[in-house]
C-alpha cells in the first residue's frame, strides 16, 4: 500500500465525497492499514465506506497480484482482506488508546524504531495540532513491549 499511497488517498477522497466521515487517525503500512473514523451522527455504515475505498483503490492498480481460485471466481483482487474489524469507541480514554495504537503500529511491525520516522501516518498532523510531542513513544528498538495487542 505504501507504494501506492496516492492511489489510496484518492480512494479515500472519492469515498468521503459520497459518504462523509472524519479520519481521526490513520497509518498506512506496506500490506495493511489502521484507521479511526468519526461518522456523521446516526450513520454507522462502515461497510459501504470500506467497500468503496477498497474498490476505488483496486481499480487504480495494475492487475499483477497472485489470487486464489476462490477470489478469481468471485471477481476479487488479492489486495485486501475480505473483512475489516470495527469497534465503537466507548469514551475518551478508549479513543486515545485506539489513536495511540494506530500511531505506534509502524513501530510494532518493526518498520521503524520511532513513530515520527514513519511518513504514512496521521501522527505528523497530530504533532502539528499539539496532540503529541514529536518524540512521542521515544525510540522503541529492542523494548519488548506488546503495543496494546489484545491477549
């Protein structure tokens, strides 16, 4: 995904025009992404938004990935997982935990040692807004932490 981040951004823009939402946090990793959204009051249709993002992004890429026979029979690409995980934020503390989880994810996956070193993240916007110090989470090399994974 990081190789095609502009195509992904356009897929998000197109989707948000038709079905508005606010991106509170996002990190784009090479093979997946994490995001926290706020949808309009009374609208909980995450599924249509993900469907549009996935299809818009997929149409913007060359068809050169390997796919299973099952996916081929359904006309699916091999880019995306079929499902997505959603969680309704319960309170401010839950919101903060999820935004932090999104932002630490590139470190969690060993792509960088410091959150600030991953370009494809809303962390940089949050630093400009004063929500995080630029050195938030420090240097995580060899720290052995679990970064909020559910056990």
